[in-house]
């Protein structure tokens, strides 16, 4: 959920900004964590299991648990915020995004040491789309949120191009999407599609992010690719 007011009480605060920005002033008790660079092949059950274990280890290191909501904030609604929040939600946590309204409170300059908890995660398959699911049981709509020139260069067959800039918090219907519809999203690395994920989820759509996106799709030898206009 994208917050427009104060976060839930006793939430675990995550500052996804650059370390230098965090050091200049952050919210009291906030941890500095950026998960936007995640890359990983997710085509086998073993790879999915390994991801779940990695998320469990991460949750343990930062003291996250299913009983405690997590609030991720950053300097505006950007892909770093969106993908970090998506990765935490993928591990089974209750996650909120806080893109603005926190700035005047970010006065602490004391680094925060996490309070570790036992490792825990439950991979949220309801929000994750894989390459093989696109092949065998594709979502009702598959949206490629890259720019048109990227889409023309190489694309997943059947995908519809809708650049991230076209999305807003209230325009799903104008984009031809309806509440309850299952929408798959991808981009180049799963970051822009994470932003589109949160914008559509806020409007009641059932959204799945293909985390591997085109970086994974093009690296595999058995996945079909369309090229050209």
C-alpha cells in the first residue's frame, strides 16, 4: 500500500536511499536498505526455494517478521523504493511505501543497528510471475512497461507495451484495466515493473511482477522473442 498519511505504529522503518543521503538525516530507528539491484534466475523449484531462504535470512538480519508491518520510504515514488518494497513483500511481509511526507522528520544521524530475529519468510507466489508461467499459464494481460524503443528491439510475444510514465494512482480504467483482473508486469530488470505493480495494486488489480524481466528472458535459450516494429 502507498501511504498518504502516517505509517502504522511500531512499524519497521526502511530507508532505501543512498547511504550518503541516509547519513545526512533519516527517521529515528530506520535501517538503510536498498534491494533494487536484485538479480536472479527463477525458473526451477530449487531456485525459488533458494530465493525464499535468502529472503528468510534477510528478514532475520533486519528483524522483520509477519507480525510487524514494514514501511519503506525514499525521496519520492521511484524504482528503488518500489523494488525494495516488492522484495520485502515477496518474502511475506506486510509492506507500505512512504514516498513523501516523512522528510521533515528525518533528523537522526545516528546509524541504526538492526535487532536480529529468527530467519523467516513465506514466498508470496501471488505477486510473483515467472518465465514458465508466462509460457504455460499467462496472465489475462501481460504489460511491458519499458519505453517503446526498448519494446521494438526485443519483446515477449503477446506482451502489450505500456510505458511506466502512463501509469498513475487512479487511471487503471483509462488504461483498459479493471479491478480483479490478473495483470502481469515486466520491464528490463523488474524495477520499473515494481513501480507499476504498486500503482495498480493500489487500485484493486491482481498484479504479478515478472522479477527476471527481459534480462532473464533474453539470457535463456528456450524462450521465444519477437523483434522489430
